[in-house]
């Protein structure tokens, strides 16, 4: 019988990061992924034509995504990063797969309804994450890209408020966010200013900080304005670039913590 005490691991263990980057359209999410070391894209939406990167053909079915991942697992290659662009379009393929399996027209009707479809979807999401785990164990960086949405957050300690979050169903979002080492929100630097709106009313105006509509940054910690996290202890806000992210990692913890979010 194996002595479990002999299998105990100590200290930090350096592994490639698992990053989820989300933000509004056109902010530079795909460019961020293309800056990762030797990336290969699995594209679930058509939007990489202007980016110089290697990519699989556009995935139109969930099985296309699985086939691409299994190719990277089973075939010899020199790629060092895998980028899925984007998760919210991948979610549509997940739902389409389930609708086909259950011969229904909507995820809401899968397995008789009552939100069962969203729970069944998690098994397909886990299939994707399991394959990504294999690639990560072989030294590949994982970059997941998603668009953002504004959601109403019911905070039990304060009044409800709106915040940015990845454009995924809440069950899928919770699974992916827990799996990732860093959830980064891409946005532009802004400052707000209250102005007189007339009739004794005030209005808040947002002004860009920096050129081209505002300096592009990523937020690495959650706040009332956005969902974000990281296990590396990096700065709250970074420039939107892969090099800035890597520099932040090297200046802080060399590896993700084994516990916590």
C-alpha cells in the first residue's frame, strides 16, 4: 500500500497560466492572445482576419472545437499557447450540440426544460477544460477570450448594482472563472465628472484618459464595476498587453497559489 505521506508535495509549482480575458468589442482581446508565446487559435467566431496568427478553420460545431483540441493533444507540434476566441460563441456551439442531442430548438427545452439544459451544458464545458488541462500539463499557456456584458449583482451586504462580467450563462461562467488562474477585464481608462444638468440635477460625464478613446488597460481584481481575480498577487490595473501581464507575474508570485480564488 502506498504511503500517502510520501506523495506530499511542498512549495510552489510553476505551471503555465490559465487566463480568461474579457471586454467590449474592439478593445484588443484577440491581439492580447496573439502576443502569447507561439499561439494557435481555435476560432469560434469570425474576426481574426486582420491578426497575424496561426488558427484552425472557423469552428461551426462543438465537435470542431473538440477535434482541434484533440489534435493538439495527440499530434506533435511546436505551439506553446492555445487561444479560444471566443467563449461566448463557444457557448452557442455547446447549446447547439445539446439541442441536437435532445431534438429541441432551444436550450430552455433540453431534457424537459426547468434549466436542465444549462446544467447538461456543464458536462460539455468540462470536456473542453479537461483537454485544456492536458495541454497545460505539457507546458502550454491557456488564453480564453470572451465578450463582456453588464449584469445586475444582488449584493447581500449593500444595494444591488450593475457590473461587467463575461458574456456567459452564470453556471458556465462560474465553472470557467473558478478554473482559471486569472480573470482579467479589458477596458479603457476613464475619469468621471459631475456636471450641472439643469433643473437642479447633476449628470455624470465620462472622459477618456489617454489617446484613441482612452488608454487600454486590464483590471486584475474584482470591484463593484467588474468581475476579476488573479492568484498571482499582481497589480490591480495593467496595460492591455501580454508583455505587461508576464512582467507582472515575474515581479510577484512565480506560480499560482494552490488554494483560493
